[in-house]
């Protein structure tokens, strides 16, 4: 296969927009047509539009407007709609990223039409099959023609599973994105002033995963753990709240503890500014685990597994679970970290490596150092 003349990118959530931004830019530099297909999976199209504007990306040529729904309905609706786009556009290759339902639907639509599929951020495993994302990752890795693991460890997992596609260690495009936008956020975002915050004197909290916030006892325990850290250290926690989480607070009649300030979801540059200046992040998000690791910010993960074990191995992250006492213990450990760990996700050239690899599908395994 020669270098592709047209690349279709299927995305549906804000993390996918951020991680695909460097690849979209790389396509533009190389004169490759980039067809952006937005499934509309994300809960807030308005915020999605802000992300495209902030990252100076072209608007999607297709916005399918699928919205929320059960996994089956959402994925099935996406699959049919994406297939129609591919039949009309006939892209040379399709790229999907991560582990969302948009990722799964995009990959299946392409492979059933005989269009080569590249999976960005391949090989991640939590080994928790109760996570829908874990199923999506495994399936996509095994139908993809090109697997782009971010680290050698992720490549080893793919090799052990004998995936049929070629394997190319590229690094993670989130490093590319943070290298590109961290200074922009420092210059353009006034979120610290708006929220009356001093760098290093607050915590950042994100909690949105269904297995956490849909369980009243677990959700309350997570908030309690963060609140105990807040009380013992005299710093408040800022919680940009996901609409799902906000609805569950009302449904379960959970009162947010004192010292945790709930704010509306933030655009990318504002959130990046908070991430880069917080003393400690509490999260159940895989993306935040990566981003804080890259930014030199300690992280406590409020889950019992992680598909980003590299963050733990380098000392940037502590997987605490959701028990309040364990969250406090993990915070005490991580607040002693100075952020000097090595970054395990590459050097910021992942997008270029991905584009290079699309022209060389014959090798079973190619490791880019």
C-alpha cells in the first residue's frame, strides 16, 4: 500500500478530538485529505464545537448526531450511519482512537467494507471485562490492520494476543497535543483568575465513570475521601462536573461535601490550565491519568484497575480504589511527589509516526524508538 491520499477519522468524544488533533494537523502538512466523521456520541455538541475552535481544527464534514442511548442502540446506529458515509466517500484508510462506542462502530464499519483500519492507542488493557471500554479495545485491536500502541508494554500485549494487524509503537498523541497547547493555555486561559485560584493551592477532581457515579455508595465514598484530604490540607478541590454525575447527585440526594467546589464542564484550554497547575488530581479518567503524568502532576486514581499502568510504574499515579480511607492514604503518598518521573508515552512525534506507518503495512511488528 502506498501513502494514503484520504484518511477518514471517526471520533465522538472530547478526548478523541484532543488526541486526533495532532493527526489532523499532520494530514494537513502532508496534503492528505482528512475526512472527519463526528458521531455525536458526546453529551454536549456545544462544548465539542468549542474544542474544534480552540484547537483550530476544521469542522467535521459529517456530524451524525447519534447522541446517548444503550450501548447496543448507540453502537448500532453509529455503525449504519458510518457505513453510509464510507460508501459515499471511499477513504483509503480509517483511523479510530481509544475505546469508545464511536471507536468500535468506526472500526467495524470500515473492516466490513474492506477499508484498512488503524487503531490509535492500541494495546491498552485494564483486564476488567465489566468495563464496556475494555471490550471495545480488545475487539478493535483484533480487527485493525494497523495497531498503534503508545508504549512497548502495550505492544507486548498485542504480540501476546497475536493480533493480525501490523504493530507500530508510536508514543501517544496526547503528548503531541500537550506539547502544542500547554503554553497556549497558559497565555490564553484566565480560568485561575475566574475561579480565584493560586497555582499549587488547589486540587482537581473528575469523576464520571458509570461504575462509580451510578453507584450511590461508591460515589459518596469518593467525594468523602477527597473532602477528607481537603479538610486536612486546607486546599479546596475543583470539580468540573459531567452532566451524568450531576444528575446522579440529584437522583441519589448526595450532598457535595464542603471544600469541593462544583463548576460546569470546561473547554480544553481551561481544563489543561487547571491540570497543569493543580497540586494533585483525583480522577477516574484514563485520559487524566495520562495528562497529569505528562504534565508532572501527581494523580490519585479512584478505580480498582487502570489501562495506563505505565503511570503507576513511573510513580506518577496511585490506583486507590473508591474507599474514602484508601483515597486519603493515596493522596498522602502522592502529595510527596515532585513530578520528576520520566514520561512513558513518547516524545511528541506520535502523529508523524502514525502517518509514516500507514504507508508500510507489510511488517508484522515495527517498533519506533
